[in-house]
């Protein structure tokens, strides 16, 4: 049996029905403070775009640089393309992501893969066969 997702005892439909002030009381203090104090112009624009996207339900994902936006209940089901420093990576919002930041799910660095030593790489590479 699949367990239904609940955030602090409320399912996703109940969270969507709440006002933003009621939902803020459920968030941890850092997220609550962030939403109360600094809704920047970029965040306002993103919220407006996401509301429009939810209403018209088109397939075009929204691109954003605001990695510090907190995922709200009405984001669930949307696809948001978040910038990782080099490119935009698509992120499908799931109910378990509510209350977290967008940037938590998009990795900004890659594993370092070093090449093989070649001519001029170091003194010791002079003795590596070139075949």
C-alpha cells in the first residue's frame, strides 16, 4: 500500500487550500523568515509565472536563476528549469519537496575527471609511453 504524503500532518490538498499565512506557520523558522522578509523582485516574478503556468497548464517549463526560492504547495506537479551556474536543469516538483529550496535539488558542481598524463604535463610524464 502506497503511503500518502503528509507535511506536518496535512496532505497536499489541505496545504493548497490553506492561506499563505497559515502555511508559513508550518514552515521551519529559516524558511518562514526568508518568506516574510525578502521576497525580491525575481521571486515575485517567479511566483507570478508559476501561478499563470498552473492555471493554463502548458508544457513550457519556466526558467529561473532563483535557487533560494522555497517550494510552496502549489508548485507540485510543475516543471521548473533551475540554473546550476552553466545551464538550466529541469526539475519536476514532487510533494516531498515542499518546504525545501529549489537549489537543494540541482547540483552545481561535477566530479573532477583528470585526463591521462601527456607530453609536458609534468617531469614524470616524460617516461610515459605515447602509445
